[in-house]
C-alpha cells in the first residue's frame, strides 16, 4: 500500500470521526440520548481522561488539571511515534495488512488528540445547553479539551437473578462503554495486528504468488 492510499484512509476516518463529533457536540446536550435500536443508542458523553474515563489523578498524587495536561502531552508524543511507525512501514514496503492496521491506529489516535488539544478552545460548554463553536467563553483551554463519545451498544441490559451470590439483584449491562469512531479505528487496527499477526509482520515475498516469482 502506497502513501497516497494510506493518506486517503486516514483522511476519510478523520472526516467521519470529526464530523460525527462536531454534530453531536452542537446538536446534543451532555447526557442526551437517541435510541436507534433497542441494542444501539446515540449517547453524548465527554471523556476528559484516558480509556474508560480513567484519570492520572486517580493513580498519582497530582491534581486533575495537571494529570489532564500530562495525558494530552503523552498522547501527542504517542501520535508522533505512531506517525513515524506508519512512515517507516510504508518506506520499507511492509505488508498491506500491517500498513492498514497502522493507518487505522494513527487515524484514531489523531482523531482523539484533536479533541484533547483543540475542543476546549473551539466549543462552549455542553452542560444543560447546546454547545456553540468559537464562543466568547469556551469551556476550556488549549490542551484541556474533552473527547466526545457517542456510540453506545447496551446489547444486554438486565438484572442478575436474586439467587446469585453477591451479584443478585444488581444491574448487568453489556456492552457498557461509550466510544467514538476514532476508538473504533484504533480497536480495529489493534485487532488486525492480533488476529493477522503473521500476515502483518511476515515477509513481503509471502504475499506474492509463487507463479509471479518464477
């Protein structure tokens, strides 16, 4: 896969990710939801931390704003590292499987870092009101934006039977996390690397039919 095709994949994912986030941010109040199917909802939440809403301040003796800044800076370095990895795989003409996976991971990471770096100064607050773009009083500042999530798949939403020890009577919901297109791209890319590991990291010659080599 060449550079042009790789860039096209990245641009398409970024456009879908950012357009969906901008639409949700400007048309939904924080916490609003729309049921598409019984097992799929559009639910607007914002994530100021890492995966699953975790925050560095939950684990380290630092303030929440400091933890947020450290996390955003770490994400910037991570995106730069993934970008170099993508460039290197294309330069070395690695397998199409590997390049596709890295493209997905890079596009997803870049999509979420845009939220973290810029959304705090681009949008107003979404709490009990619709956010506006480029308001006089944005909800945050540079590097202190929140990631917009909206895809929610509560495929199973029930209650544990009362006779089950410890869990009896409590709520059971699968799938609980709310995520976005960027998260999907990252997960798909990582999944490709795990499932098609040999094909991704195999030699280029392995992908060429024997009759073409002869």
